């Protein structure tokens, strides 16, 4: 595509605008796996087809906390504070809605004729997304959009981390903690908790299914059971908006995939000024994937509420119970937030629950507090200098936990 000209030179010529692919083309994951699909094991690569642009659009929308799109709200943001709006929407979102790059919009936004033209383009773009099923009648991301984006994200993560050998590592070190596979069978009215997530995901991805089909599901018969329950308690306060929460989501999905594949149980608690999303520990990977995609960032940071609620979700028994707490700051909610968090950690330890802390870009004061919290919780402090480090850190924490 040639470089975009200024608006007055185009004379309402829309031929340079980005063409919006139909949502229907993104219904199934397509591409050539790097392995023979008739053989067992994850494909080395999955190259998405028509769903790639849609997946990028929806994932950007989720990451930027832009889940509602109406012509009036989009235009109000663009006209009132374009710089802020462009950061919220991102270039792929703006192209998807308007057909123009963010640079082109900014260059012409002071021209009244262009603003009127842009308003028409926004209205048409949103209407098109509604017709394609990406947005519902209220302008909110549809369930179909979330499901499509979750499959694209999962395929990207598996493609990246399996290729690097960072999933499924150290499998032999856990033989003393977990039974050895005896048989893999098709699912047929057995208990859902016995479904092998790893085998089922492998088959679904190879077949290009964007959702699990009943004939994708497999049961793994084992001689033993999982040894741990892990709850990922993720800070979803306002400061986590954007890249931090996007990477925290990716890391949590990888942690859940790896742990459930090892027959451990994983739960989720997200919290800002209050606990906003809860999944008790279990082996239902699709339920966790659904929950991760819907975490939103807002408000202050109530770490104590997250720790207490996570502690209450563990089942009884002498097995390992562990919280992985992720945050980018010291607590801010309440009259004495640091004392409340220390009390919450003590509450967890008194009930046999250990706690590790994963910090993102913590300053000196926050690092000291996080170290104290991890020590009191009987766990470790892991520091991420940048959000992209989170996935590796969480996988390392899980490997460490399994070797205890």
C-alpha cells in the first residue's frame, strides 16, 4: 500500500484505507503445523490464516481494556484527546474501525471535513464489526470474538514456548509426585476432571478447531494423582492496564496449561479495589482460559483481599497449596494497606498455604515490602524488570514448586 496522503489530497478517496476482513473467515484456526499431524505431540508451529488480523484486533482491544465500541464514544475520545485515545486503542484497533492508520488520523484530525468523514467511517466500521459478529448490538466484544481471540493467543503461546522447549520440561523429575501414564482414551461419559488438557489441546490445535469438540477430548488413565493446588492471584488494578496485564494474562495461561497438563489443579483470583474474578482450583482449562480473557484493569490495589479470597478457595487436605501473587506495586486500598497484607499472609500460612510474589518493575520501597511478604508467606520473590519476563518467571516458579 502506498503512503497515505493528506486528507485534502485524497478527496474522500477510501482506496488507501485498510480493508477489513470478514469475521467469518476467522472461525477456524488454519495453517501448516511443523510436525506430521497424524503423529502424537504438539505441532512445532501453527501459522494462522485469516483469523490473524481479527485475533490481533480483539487481543489489542482486551489488552487496552477497550471492550465497548460505539460511534459516539470512539469519536469523543479521538477528538477530545487524540494522543490518549491512540494509546488506548492502538494502531490495529484504529485501522480496524476507521480504515486509516493512527498517523494519518492525527495528521488530518484538525480538518472539520475530515472529522465529519471520520465519523462516518467509524460508524460504518463498527456496524461492519457488528454484522460480522465481532461486536454485539451494544458495541461490546461478543462471546465469539473472545473465543476466537483465546484460541489465537493459545496457539501463539504454544507455538512459542514449545518450540523453545520451555513447556513440558523436567517431566521426569516429578515421577515421585505423580503417577505415570497408563493409557490415553477417547472421552466417553467419564468425569470431566479426568480429561487430559495437554492431549485434548494438541488434537484440537492440529484439527484447527477454535473450540473443543467432543471428539477432541482425551482421558489419561494414571496410577497416581496430582500433588498441588495453585492459585494465580493477579493484580488487575488501574496501574496494570495495557502491556502489564496482557503479559500477566499470557503468563497465567501458560502456568495453567503446564500445571493442569501435569495433573495439578489451578485457580484464579483477580483483584483491584476488590476481588473481581474467581475460579476455584481445578483442572478445567477452558474455564480458566475464559476467565483470563475477561480480566479488566481498574482502581486501587487491595492485595489483602486477593490473598484472603485465594486462601479460602483451597480444598482441605495435606497436599501442597500455593499462591502465586503478581503485582506491580505496594498495596494502596484501605487505611493501613501494608499491615492488612501482612495479616492476610499470616492468615494463609496458618492454613497451610504458601505464597510467592512476582513483582513487575517494582521500585526500591515496593521490592523491600514484596521480599518481606514472600518470606512471611514461605515462598520466593521473583522480579520482572519488564512485563515480557513474566511467562518465564511463572514457569520457573512452577518447576521449583514441583521439585520441593
